[in-house]
C-alpha cells in the first residue's frame, strides 16, 4: 500500500488546502493529514480536523501538538512517531520546507502548486482579512465562521419576509422554518390540532439540521427564519408547558443576534396559520424567553423598509471580522 502524508495548521481550512488534499490522495492508497495543534489557537485543532473529515472522509486526520521547533527535522521525527511504524512513500506540500521534511522521513517530496496558481491564498492572508478573502474558505470553515442572525416572531409578524430580504441584501442563504413544513405534512391527519411533545423535539432537531446544511454555503452571514428556541415557545402554546428536552437543544445553539418582529399590522391568513387571538400574548412569551436566556436581540417594527434598515444597521457591525490570532 502506498502511504502519503501532508501537514499543516489548516487555520482556517481554505480551498488551497482542499486542492492539495485532493491531488495528494489521488496519488496514494492512503493519505494521512497531520494538523498542528496549540491550546492558544482561536479555532481548536479538533474543529479543524472535523472540517477535513467532512470533505474528505477517506483520509486519516491526526492532531499533532505544536510543541517542537518549526523546522523540517523535528517535524519529520514527530510524523514518524505518530505514524507508529508506518513508512510514508510520498510527502505532499506546497511549501519550501517540503523537501527536507520528506527527506527526514525517507519519503519523496511531491510539490503541489507551490506558486498557488489554482488558489492564490494562504492561511496568513485569510487570518488577517476574513471578510475580503471569504470566497477562499472551504464550506465547513464558512459554516463555523459565519455570523448567525435569527429572525424570531409570532405568526404573521413578517419573519419570513425579513429573512428573505436580508439574505438577498447580503447575497447569502436563509434557513426556512422546518416546523411549517412539518405541519404541512401532517395537517390533513385526524385530530391534526393535537400535538405530542416528541414532535417538538423532532422539529427542533430538524431546524438545527437544516441550519447546519445551509451554513456550508453562507456568505459571511447565515439568516435563520426561526430556531429551536422558537420551538420551545411553541411547545408552551400547544402543550401548556415548556419542554426541557427542546430547551436543551435550543441552549446548544448560538446566534450573534436575534431580530424580534413585532406583530404591528393586520393578521394575514395564508391558509396554515391559526389566527390572531394569541399573537400579542405569544409575542410577550418570545420577549420574556430572550431576556431570561440573555440573548442579544433588537425589536423590528413598522413598515418593511424601516424594519430592513434597522436590521442592516445592527448586522453590518457583526460582519467586520477581527484578525484571527496565530499565537
């Protein structure tokens, strides 16, 4: 079996890294990717390793402590140590250190696009200017680094309209409301208005899964039309109490900002909504939960253009990404 190896920080994992791995694994039977790890790095090595595993489930990813000098010889010795007796025949890099590193392992060096013609980017460039260099990130890195904004509100309060408008403005993706589609599928069944607690757990998990999938395509910002915290509130509406199981799912989610839409216009029936009798009371439930959970939020009200302007004014500062430290 022909064994290949490559090494890097993948901090963050960009398209040049992805190209290197694609080219390397096409030339060997098995590829090992070593990821440098320091406890002071802003993005843990375990996260970066999972980025690579997501796009390349057929490679072996090993985290390696960066507690040795940054020189080819000690890193060659460390690589052989973690390989535990396996001898690599080929070593792949795009760097000047590649030749002596490979030699130290008794392997042949294969240079993959050293001038970076295919993807003119480096980890240093990305860390210094994430916003400008965003297209060079791989999908899992985008999902991790994107800012997340959740548009939250009761029925007929303009959440979907605002979410779609924001996605269009920022040229990014928005996450639809999973619970709505779940309701569409079950609405014609007998006693459709009777809900079971387990269904809200399913909806919360489904919402989170849709978000995870669409985040891979985020352009600096992911706009979410509701979240599991909203499911937590809807559980109270239909079952009379809050659900600890749904709360656990909601508490694991992070959003940089919530936009709470105010139901300050006439109720619009779209064929699936219940009615307006409980709108104002539920709006207070949403507000109370956001405050109790310590969530960052603003309210948006008034005409669509007023709501949009207020939302943009709150979101724009979030998209100024500070440099990623590389200690």
